[in-house]
C-alpha cells in the first residue's frame, strides 16, 4: 500500500495496521536501535533515583527513503512523519531513520502521548517544531537522537481536562527552545539533556510546579528559565555562549553548576529555599544572586573573569561565598540579615576603584576568613573617621554587628581592612602595601595576631570618637605587629587597651616612620590607658615615651598610656 502524503496528523488511526510489539520484543528492538538513550534520570544532580521510564511501549517506524508497502514496521516503515504520528497509539515511540522530514503543517502536532527517536542528531532532521499536547494520564514523553526547530506546549486535542506530561529531550540538536504555555496551571518536568541548541533556551511559564533542567548541553545563545510556584530549576554541566538567567517566585531550588558561561549568570527569587552557583566559569560582566527571604545561598568554586560577584537581598540567610577565583572585579554581599561565610576566595583586581570583598548588612554573623585579596594601591579621598567608605579596600565591612574578619592575606588598596560595626573581631590577618593597613570604628573590637607592614600611611587606625556609638568605643589589641609603615604604627582613639594579660601576648610596634603609637583619645574622656608588655623601637620607658609614643605626656589634652612593663627585654625583636 502506498502512503497518502496529505494525511492529517490529527487523524487518530491509519488504514494500515499498527504493529504493537510485546514488551519483551519491543525492548529488544529499542536496545538494538539505540532507543535506550532516551532514558535519563530526572534529579537535578543527574541521578536516576526518580527515573520515570515505564518502558518503551510500541514502536512505529518511519523512513523517508523507503518505497513500498507501508505498515509502520521496521521492514515496511512509513515514509512521512505525519503518517507515523497519526498511526502511533498513545504510549508509542515513532522511530525515525536517517533523513530529513517535513510536515504538512507549521509544526508536527502531537495530539496524544508519543515519543520520538532518531538515528542521531546529525543524521535525522525534522524541518519543523514539535507541538506537544497535554495528556491524560501524564505519562513520560521522550525525544532523542534527532534535530528539530523548536518545542511548543499547550495544545489540547479536545475539551477533556488535561495535564502536562514529563518531557525529556536528549542527544538532540534544536534550533532554539522557547517553551510556550497556553494556560495557568501545573506542569510536569521538562529536561533537556546532552543536546546542542543553536539559539536560545527560553522556558518561561506563568505557573509551574515541576522541574526545569538543562544538563550537559551546548547552547549558542542564552538560557532563561522563569517560574511562579516552581520546583527545581537547574542548569548543569552546560556550555553557554550567552547569559544564564533564573527567576522564581515561591520556588524550591535554583542551581547553576559545572557550567562554562560566556555571558553573565543571574539568579533572582522571592521566597526561594536554595540558590546555588557552583563550579562554573563565568566570562560575562555579572555573577548575581538576589532574593527576598532566601533560606540558603551558595556561591562556591567558581572562576569569574570579568564580573563582580554579587549576593543581595532584603533578607538572605545562610550565605556561603567560598573558594571562588575573581580576576576582574570583587565580591559584594549586601543583605538585611545574614549568617554564613565568605572564605577561601582569591580576588585579584587589576584596576583600582572597588573593594575586593565588601559586606554590608544590618546584622552579619558571618566569617570573612582565609581570603587572598590583591588590588592596586590608592591614596585616600578623605580621612577614615569621616566614613571614607567609597575608597577601595581589600575587605570593607559595614554592619550593625559582626562579622568576624580572620586570617586573610591582603595586598594594596586605600585600606587593607575597613570595618565599621557595633562589635567585630579582626584577627590573624596579613596586610601589606595599602595606605592604611587596618581601620576599625566600633563600639567593641578585638584585634589579635594581625601583621601590618609596608603601608604608606598608618598600620592601625581606630577612628571612633565618643559620640560615634552609645557609650565608649573599646579596642583590645594583643599579639599584633605593625612595622615599617609610613605613618603611625597605631593611631589610637576611643578606649584602646594594649596591655598583656592571661592568655594575651604583647604587640610589636617598630620601624614606623611616624610614632609607633599616636594617641587621639581626649583626656577628658579617658585619662589613662594601659600599654604594658609591648615591644618598641627603644628599650627604656623614657626613650619609648620620647621617641615612640605621642600621648598626654606630649599634649596634655590627650590620654596618657602607661607603658610599663615593656615587653620582655625591651626594644625591637
């Protein structure tokens, strides 16, 4: 029998018999023809824990080069895709041999549950898009090993109540993928696995309750996925020439992981459980997360060439920005309330103008530790006490409370560390080549084990005055080194304590061009401060008073430091 090429794709049955194989026989055919490649796990990590493969069902064969009686079998296939779709019962797979297939309509309209499999994405081509209907029941649909133009959803064959079927597209080449939804309501997962997409991927649904996944794909344009009331959206192990953008309202998880992105990565959400950007290379000018009421944000292990890494939101909790490498711009964390870490990052700024790491929050119980920041030297635009927060700093912190700045290695900047907070801890940091090594303005600040050398201005500067906070600003210094700086070793304001005690070691203040300790605390506020057990350039109290310290003994309006006893043995180490 010769096929009728004008047959409508909406026809439910074909006059030729459709041969539905037994499950065992069909499976054997599927394996021999490579149909097993359509099966794939559905989890965002690529696991098969929730694989929804219910078996291949029947197989309808199509070969555009076949001439002869057409029965839809492997030996006597149909020779048009329209015939194959019309003849396939719900749950069947239309198997397309190598070739190029046209349709009598703008798209291949699939009004019932049908999967497609080709001979390979470089061998089988559909010169049209696929228009998939909604199905009842929502059984899985797979499209694999072929190329086609686009994918459209929302077609309904009649007035029956329908829902979306899970769709997996694997090992295909697609001109572009623009997901179109024609109604408000839930949908099933859509997965694009190991595909080549010449243009953009745009999955923009108005209301979704299921996952959207792009995994192992090469994309010539942008990826944009947006949902309302959505499940997981994930872009995994993909190579993307353009941007990756995810947008969710009231969703579960947004993930970009293991990707090579030529453009920017932007994740936005409202009431999202988890946002993640992990192990990716970003070549564009932005790597960005924003969320109102996010439970967890993870930005870890990325290589960022030109972009600033930004994490912002009205309330972002449990933020982790760890182990990223930035070679063009810095890290900025702006949030209302935050806890977590900014740790293990390497930031190398080739030009001056912004902070290496900037944290600004009303409350930031966050560890900023083990980072390496390098930026060009820049002279100050104003005095630190006048809130010189626009000057570039290795680490810039502005917060009501916290965070904790520990064990960072900083080179360059107007400030190595600039920190204003009610209470903070600055410990174990190494700073060199800045103008001012460490500036702190706080109600309570503990500084221990920091080393500041080779700065053009002051090593340490405590900039608060009595009216800056409600009460006296207190700075406690132990075990710090400030040496070889062009200004003062320590420029002290507020209630500065430098005395040793149980579990505390003295500070080393030597070789600074100005005084090793320059006091700005007014005598009317604090008469006497303690600085015993420290190490100076000189070995007697008289010489230290005369040459190393400027305080109330030199200017009666200033507080006076008690220097006795000097550090063990006196003098410089």
